[in-house]
């Protein structure tokens, strides 16, 4: 099992230059987890694609359904105290620290392309390149 940041999920489901790496990661590790926040973050990603006319509504809804199949079985509740403790020791947002907290609770890596998370939490955060090499 791994925790994946929303950017990794987006790379998997929205074709682009990082899709291949995300597909490799998915083949290597089938159990992906995330804090409940992932739903709002991914909806926001889809919103950007809708507003730029890169997706139509039915495709955006279908992608959300696929994302739910991947992550819903392993949604992790994180405590406010844990998240705020992580915030207090870094410059990362509370949103980002939810992913770190989830990974720490599960004792698994967090896969992310967020540079701030990679720098602040090298003991748990790994890039796609690190995770797939």
C-alpha cells in the first residue's frame, strides 16, 4: 500500500507527460490510499479541465468514478492534532499535511510531485521517479 497525492492520481487519469510513470506505479502497487480530502482536490482538478474545455461534463464525472474505484476502499481519516503538528514543523499547507499524516498513520510512503512536501518530509515523501526506479 502507498498513499498518493492528488497530483499522482491526476497524472494517472488525465493523459500527459507523467501518465506513463503513474501507470508504472499503479502496476507496481495496486493499493492506493489517501485522506478524505482527495475527493475535493480531484474535483478541483476536474473543474480546471472543464473550465478550459479540455473535458466535457460526462467525461469528468466518469473520471471521478474511476478515481473513486481506486481510492475509496482506502480512504484514511486523519486527526486534526496530527495534521497541525505537521503544519507546525513545516511550511506546507494543512491540505498537503493531510497526505503526510495518512502515510505516517499507515506506515507507508507518500508518492507526490509536490516539491514542498518532498523537501519537508523526505522520510515519508517520494517522487514518482523515486517510487518507480
